[in-house]
């Protein structure tokens, strides 16, 4: 029940299949330069335990109060079996709520669905799952003397740097962090996060893809720990999302659909990898459908899968345009080789096509994002992108009445409130291609009756008759605006 270090994690190259030990931080294959995945060379041992026993183990661990098992490492044998529990860094990530949409909203969107609120992670995005894994591994390297200190570095569309800086700061002073952001392409909230965590913050002209090039150059030539999802530890930690969904639905994944926004494609990689592992060990009997969603302004993965014949598909990076799904504004996703490999394996094991990518407009993303939050959700724009994607999938007949859908709200609404503000104030620059729908606009109403000569100010409260008059006039005005009837 309480896991001990086990298995043998190795980096495996997706191109040449070469394997490399984990005592060193690796991001690309030292032989051929391709991306890596972490695999457990002894994974098959997990199949000796029946799936129903694994279910009991996870359900039992849910009742424990052991910090190391409170987060993603509840699924230790699947997340990072080599990591001893005393190296696990848990800052409250994981086990985010899965909230069913109201009957009204489901009716309006045309399918049964839930939001999984990954914005309720500590740095307010799903990136914390991957960072908990990457920094637990770094903590392990430090504790067991493989390294003395580490400068952790990443390029980011905002949320990676927030998560990296947070988890690195917990291990300060042995871990220090630096983040590279595209200048003016992250929201003020996202910028405040790494600054608050004490990271060195560098702003670079250009878009994320340019930052990524710089950070790759740094990680290949200098002694730094790269925390982008090129780092396979990130992927491993993000697999926890799949495990949590499976456990939430009592391991019944029949007719379920998982929708996820796709940027650098690390998250969709992790989703496929996670469900595959649970399927291969008999913990789930069905592989859910997985649908990636991209904006027309950043759609390289969608374009790749437009070609129906797998042997004719060719990957072409695209130039991105401004997107309200800003954290997914990526034209050349680092994890594309992983996606191609895993989607192929996923479809083959399922015996039918189960991985799809749909495309949505910026207008649809913004409208559905606002509609979701008008009905009880705290979805970010990327959650809105998922909902818009589900509506598109219903339209295309991919999703129907037999399905229930889990939408990934990858971050908290508050991180991207500037887009809501631009919508409400009709200030979207033309290149976004978003025009506000009047019925979705909301704005505060200032109540200051013209005939009031005295109103309270900070440090200068009203009293007596002038306070009475103020309260009565303002109440009347509000009652009037709300058309209230006297009791
Ligand atoms: C990083 C991020 C994405 C994109 O995820 P990838 O793994 O890069 O595909 C989507 N939404 C939010 C909020 C993110 O921070
Ligand atoms: Zn290789």
C-alpha cells in the first residue's frame, strides 16, 4: 500500500530507441538528438497485480493522510516508481475537482460534460503536475548526491514559468530558477507569479517559439536544468490527470471523451500515455476518446491530422497569430514526435481511431469561455477552447448522446481575466478576430445619485443624517435599476 522505490526508469529515445539512465538530466537523445520519454524498463511487473487490486490500492491511498501520497504520487508506481517518498515535493497539486455542468448548460452545448478544474492547482494551472514530478526528481538527485545545486530554467507562455518558479523556490537555495517569457505575450497575473517566487525573469522579443529556441541553446551548452515539457519528467507528472479522471469515474471509461487544448502538445502526450498504462495493466477496460483542440490561430497539430492517410501525413510548423488561448499559441510543438507515436499506439490498441483533433475560432473560444463562467465554472480561455471544441465535435458527429465528456480547464479564469476585460470593453485588436456579443457583455454600474452632496470617502466616513440620506438614496437607485417591488 505504501510504495517503496521500485522498477527501473530509463529515458527512451523515440527515434533510435536508445535507452539512457536517469542519474543524469537528459532532454534529448545524446546519440540522435530526438525527444525522449521516460519508461519503466520493468513495467510488465505491474501487470502481475490484477487491475481490480490496483483500484483498491489507489482507493485506499485516497484515505491516507501522507503528504507524499496526497498529490500525483498516489499513483507512484505509474508516475515515478524510482523516486523515494522522502524526495517527493508536494505543494498541494493534483486531485482537482471534476464538476458536472448544469443541465441548462449541457442542453445548450449539446452533450453531457464535466469541467476538470486544473486551475485549482497551487500556481493555478495544470503545469504544477509536471513540475511536482520534475522537482521531486531534482530533489532526489540533490538528496542522493548526484548533483550539488541546480539552476532550473524554462521558456514559457506564462504558466510553465509560474509553476517552475514556485516549485523551484520551495527547494531554494539549492535550486534557483530563471524563466524566459515572450515580451508582452503573457498576462500581468502570469508575470507576477515567477517574480513573486523570486525567479530571475527575462523577457524576450518574439513569441514562445523564439524563447524556446534560446532556452534549448542554453540547455545544450550550459549546466542548467531544463523544465520545459521537452523534459520527460514533466510528461510523467502530467499523466496523473488521466489517473485521476479514471479514479473519479470508478475506473469506468466506457464512452468517455477527454478534451484538451493543445499547445506544445505535452499535455495530450501525457493523457494518452497515462490512459495507455492504466489500460495495459487492466485498471481500466476501455480507452476513452481523446480530442485535442486548437485555435485557427495556432493549429499545426490539427493540420497534421487533416490528412486521413497516416502514411501521407507531414508535419509543418505554422506561424501563430494572437490567440486568447495564449498559453497554447505555439506553432512548432516540441512534443509532436511523441504525439504521433502515442496516437498511433493508442488507436492500434483500441482497435479503432480514438485520438482526434478539432479546430475552433477565436470567437468561439471567447464566447464559450464566457458562457461557461456564466453558469458556475471558473474556466480559463483554454477551458473555453475545450468547450468550443466539444460543440464542434458534436456538430461533426464525433460526440453524441452516448458520451460523457471531461473538459480540461487548464488554468484558472483569473489568470486570463484581461481577455474577458477586452471583450466586455470591446477592445480586442483586429488580429484576434473577436467581436463581443452584446448579451455576453457585463460591466459594473457606478451608483452615485447626482443630488447627493456628500458621499463617503476613505478616511472620511459619513455619519448621522448625511449617512442616512446616502444609504436611502443609493438603495432607492439600485432598487429602481433592478426593478424591485416594495414589500
Ligand atoms: C501550457 C498550457 C496549455 C498547453 O499545453 P501543452 O502541454 O503545451 O499542449 C494549455 N492551457 C494552459 C492554461 C497552459 O498553461
Ligand atoms: Zn536517439
